[in-house]
């Protein structure tokens, strides 16, 4: 019984680790320009879109940019493609 529980826990741990993987691509995808809507308030700033790894599809998906209040508690870091031995990966600076 202990072996069965151990194997179930080991399998669950393995699945969890695999789902946390970071995606690498041979070449960065092409960024599709989007139309920027008018500024909703005078003090808002435009936050550029970026890329998000979809582990279910094994591709990067482009996120759209948005307007944000610069006084909000959240900070923003611009992203960039970095080259590694395994390929390119999207990272926030």
C-alpha cells in the first residue's frame, strides 16, 4: 500500500514539474502591431504587450498592450527575447 501511495505522489509531482516548463523557440515570433486606443485618462501610460507561453499548445501567444494608471501598486517590466543554447525565450527584465 505504501508503494502505491508513493508512486501516486511521485507521478503527481512529475506532472507538476513538467507543467511548469518554460518554452523555447528556434526564432522569436513576429510581433503583430495593434492599434492603440485613445488614452482614457490624461495620466495613464501605455503598457506594451508581450508574450505568454502556452504549455498546452507549446507556442508563445501574443498579449495585447493596455492603458494603466502609473500610480498603481504594480510595477511594469518590459520584456525581451533572450537567446539560450536551447533557443529563444521571452523574459521580463
